[in-house]
C-alpha cells in the first residue's frame, strides 16, 4: 500500500460514462467510481466531488478523453474537448477544470492513447515500441505508440474515421457517422450494428450475419493499419470486442487480405499473438490514465 501523496487519479472519459480511480497501478486501486456522462457542468462537478471525497493527497491526475481533443501542451486550448459530436461538450476545458479544482498537475490525452499506454506499462504491449490499440464500441478509435512515443501530430490519430470499401449490395446501410456517414465508425461501431440490424448487438448469436460483416470491416481497417504503420502488435478493445468469437474471424480475414505480402511469422504463423484483446480488459483506459499521470506530470 502506497503512502499518502504517492497516489494518482485516473479519469477515463467516455461518451456514456466516466470511470474514475485513485491508484498507483492495477494491484493498488483504493477508490473508484462510475459517473454517467451528462452535461459538462454536472459530470465534471461529480468527478471533482469524487476525488475530493477520497481523502487522499494526489500527486497528479491523468485523463483519457473521448474526442476530438487538443493534446498539445503548447496550445492555448490544451486539454479541451474540441469538435466532438457529443451534445454540449464542444470546446469544454476539461483538463483545466480538473487542474483548477484539485490544484494538481494534469496529464491529458485521448481515451485510446490512454488505453494504449496502460497496455504498454502493464499489459499486452509490454516490451514493444510500435503497436496500435483500437477501441470498437460506442465509437471507434485508434491510438498507440510509434518508436516508443505516443501518437500525436497535427492533433491525434482518428483511425475510426478512415474510409473502408463499402459494398452497398451486401450492406446497404448508409452509416451513422454525423461527419462522414460510412467511415469505419459509421459502419462498425456498436450503435451502427444495432441500427443496421434493429437489435442490441449483445443479443445477436455468434452465427448472425452481423458478425461476419463486422469482422470484415475490422479486418479491412487492420490490414490498412498493418501496411501503413507496421505495428508489432494490434490490440482490440471496446464493448464490441467483448464478443470473443470475433477474434478468429478477424485474424483469418486479415491474413486473407494481406495475401502473403507481409512476410513475418507474427502474421503468417502467430497471428493469435499478433491481434489480441487487452490484457487489462475493461480497465485499460482508466489505468492508462493513471500511468499518464505518473509518467507525464
């Protein structure tokens, strides 16, 4: 057990809920809370109240947030949620509100980069320097590390908004992304599955045609990712990927799409170890936020 002042706060900010913890790592979580995502004022007030109620002196707080966000510490809008389609959250000074209320340093990144960093420190990406983490759930997002650095550029990766081949004869569904229609997120997110088939995805049996289509869309995105970034591993998290039967379908389809062009045993012979679920499970994002606070503040 750590002493007071050695703990870090972690916030995984999602479109439906905020996960908050006080911890030093996966084996030392002393407080946790789940807070529904409503308005910025109400949600952030509850987050601040949670940390104040814990009675623990925090060294720093890490945030992994839904986006788009501004992750550039040199920017006047660092820590803001920017052009999000989430009603009411556009141009919210998220990191600044937490920093001012709790008077601690704040590390800030996307929810997917936070999850990726959690897997790098404690999970399925340990020992790697170039890997990708996708979350496929309420939305679709991607992040990770290239040559040992979390991925940033103009802003941050938006891998969920890449465009995939869309066979409208097979899948006439137009997509649900408010910006791009049938991008990856628009075709393959949990809400897209529900809207296309008129049912909660968790109620669809493994042999439902929804899953073959879903596996194809995910595999198309991964094949493009492999060709562009040559990651040492791809980690697939999020609510949709809790359907574990999707993994062998996706792996087989990725091998078929690559068609022997990428010659490496990780893809040709050990793909079960190459496309994997997060070792930290559903805690990857919030534990990654703790790791961000520990290592970047």
